[in-house]
C-alpha cells in the first residue's frame, strides 16, 4: 500500500511514533479548565463575516482539541454553526482530548476517511505526503490581512517542496514562569535573566527553601521545548538554515553538560518521568521555583489559588553564552487530509476563522496569539491591562516582544517532516536525560542523538521532503 507517496511501513512507523507521543499532551493535559470571565469592562470583539469566494454545500467535519479554556469552545461551536448556516454547509465539530488528536489523525489518514479539517497544537509536518496543499489559503489570508508571521510560516511550510502542509493562524509564546517570593530571598526579585542565574538561584532556593526547579527531561512537550531553548541559547541546533544536521557540536555538548549540572543542583529524579501537567501542578503547589511554560499554570492558579497567582511572574527567554531563545509553546496546525470530501468548505472556514482572530485571542484568555498581528490591534492593550484579572494588571506585558525571543522548533531552518519526527520521538529530551542520569557522557549522548537524527533525516530525504 502507498499512502500518498509514503510506503505503508514507513507511514506506520511515523504514525506509531506520533501515537506514542500522545504525551505531546502538552498543554491540555497540564492546563486545568478555566472560564475566562472578564474582571474589567473590556468588551468581547464583535464577529465578522465575508461571503465565501465560491458556492458551498454539503457536510464539513471538523476535529480539534478541547481547549483548556471552556469559553473558547463555547464560543467556537456556535460560531462555526452560524457560519455553516450562512454559507449552506452542515458542520459537525468533534472536540477530543488533545493527546488523542495525533493517533486519531494517523488512523484516519491510514484508513483514508474521517474529518475534513483537523486542528492540532504542534507541527504536523510528518503528514505532509497525506494532506492538501493550503498555499492558496495562506495567499488569500495574506492578501486580506498582511504578511503571516515567520515563526508560523516555518511551522507550516516546507520550502523544499513549496507546500503548505498546514495552515497556522495562531500560536502561543513560551515564557518562563517563576515564583517571585522565592527568588526575592536569593537576591533575584525580578527572577533569573540568564541560564547561569537560573542555576545559581535555583540551587540556592533548593538548598535554603527546599523547592526544586521544573525543567523536564521526559517524553512530553514541555521537555521537548525546554531542551531546544537551552541548546539554542548555547549556540547549538539540530539543523542549520539549509537543513543540514549540525547537532554534534561543542555548543550542544556544552548545553548538555549544563543541563546535567542543573539537574544535580536544582532538581530531583521525578523530572525524568513527568507528564505535561507536572510542572504546572508543581508551580501552583509551591513545589517549583521556575518552569518554562505558557501562561496556563498562572491562569489555573487565578481560579484555584489567587494568592499563588499573584506570586507567579513571567520572564523572557534566558540568555546563554550565544543568545536567548525559546521555542513557541503551541503552534496550531490545521490540516486538510487528502481524503477530505469538502475541501472548499474547509478552506473557506479557515479564512473565516482567521478574520475572527480577535475573538480567538479573547476567548482563549490571551493564550492564542495571532499569526496576522494587524488583525488583533487590541492585543497590545490587553497585555498592558489584562481583561481577566492579572495582579498587577500589566503582568503579561512581558509578552509584547515575544516574537524577538520565540522561534519555531526547526530553528534556524523550517519544521520539516524530519523535524516533526524528531519532535514526536523525543530525541532531544532523551539526550539530556541520559547525560543527567550519567548513563552516557554528554559527548556520547549528543553522538547518539546525532545518529538517531541522521536516520530520520535520511528517510525523509529519500522522499524528497528534506533538503540536502
């Protein structure tokens, strides 16, 4: 059997890796559902509607994650139903736990039937051979709303094939979250600004206050993102801008050495078996001094423990010897499988959804950031004065320049199918964990990761989907 250019055996290998990574449970697993009730008089954005560019009919089946903010889905479902009524399309929406999206998508693609439109919170580049090219959607969105952000373009576009395997209209930054009261006691009331300060302050907090840090080395999304942030900040990367594998470098080895020391001085063995909820829960419970995450733990604390929420503050990317970078925390990928029976309706709905990004951002409690910034001019003022009860009100203003310190997981290259498979097979967190547990030396751990990455890249290069 051939699945749109990919051998059945290879497809099952990649799909299996995706299923095994149901732990890219990132965000939903770790984010308690919170109703975004405004505490100010900031009104919700008004919906907008543009007539489709073509006549629509039939059924449209949509699969997406159950958002951690219930109000988002409460807004989304009638929103899409209203659109369907206006354009003559019968819309069915299925929300499931986001950890179930990858195996469901793999099963539907393998079966050649299922939903017309699937949304996920990380790159789905590994499905490129089995999805519709959405270049025309991107072009039309840019014609209407201006240029798409580079960070999302690189997470949905393969320059080697000139194909948009996904459409990414929104994303989420990945700041550091820290407990201010704990860091004040070690002389860093504004939190750490460098990896060295994180090590020094974190070690002192663990020693004097008995509280560890929360940088995971497990098979889940936050560990994946944290490992890349450290590697980039030390000057290493998986690939260069031309998709050449460069991970085995002195810079990457230095990052792995640093992580091993960070573990020994600031953490405990539980970080090797964390799920995606662990760092959020630990921060809220007072068991973590710092985590690298989105704003979700804090939003949860606002509802469950306001005094803790008031003590949680946010940081930009930590500075390393070379730079200061983190990966985006969430990168929405909407895909249209090749078997979809209503491609026209799927594309038109994506354009309608994009035009209503102000509502998306507002109803996600400022979790979802727009890929077309001009569409949500209110975002800057919302970050300056949070509509949902931040104390102080400008707590989220640190996110205003997040594009300067957030990048895509393939940095400095694109999130190719090979990069997607590296993500879903957890090569990077495993590399750090083996060195931290002293199973391998840092140099050996990097060499092993390089070998695994070479195999993955070679498989995708043989299909013409990766440069080199």
